[in-house]
C-alpha cells in the first residue's frame, strides 16, 4: 500500500514530545520493515526542517532529513502543480498542493491530522491512529 504523509505526520515522527509521536513512529516502523510504502511531498521538507530546527541541533536535523529522504518516495512540486492548485482556488492551498503532489505517486491514502484539509479531494484521508486501527486488524 502506498501511503502519502502530510507534513504534520512527518513532524510528529521526529518530535517525541508531540502527542501523535507514537502512531507516526509505528507508521515509519512498518515502512522500514517493508510493509508500507511511504511518500512525502518535496515541499514538506521545508516546514518540517524549520519547525524541527527549533529543537534539533543542525547536524542531527540534517541526518534525520536525509533518513526521511532515503526511506520515503518524494513527490514533486513544480510549476504545473502550482498552476493546478491556483486554478482550483480551494480553501487550503497548501493541502491542495500536497494532494496534487500525492497524485503523481498514485498514493492510495493520505495520512494527516488535518481532517478537513483534504475533504474536497477523492482520495481517502485519515489520521495515523485511524489508519493503524484499520491496517492492523
């Protein structure tokens, strides 16, 4: 199964102080064991790096971001995706960009904590906790 991770799930995984750290860790563990294929949007590296940089030393942060890059497929954000997102004029531009980027990888599902951000799109989107409840049955 190809799973696309919203930026908030990436940040949860790398910050053990966050409330949703454990479910994010389980997702990444499943990917490391070859049971899930994770994809992330190239754009997600920027806010993740910025937010995590407040609590990570730079060398450790670069190591963490490299490990993310190696483990996950990275979907593009290019002029075409921006053009499409602008044409859609959706309420949440950032989630629209992520959805359009995820579609380039044919993701089966988006895992996010933003339950409303992807409502306008035909792809299933659920929280990490909900996904694990369904997936681990």
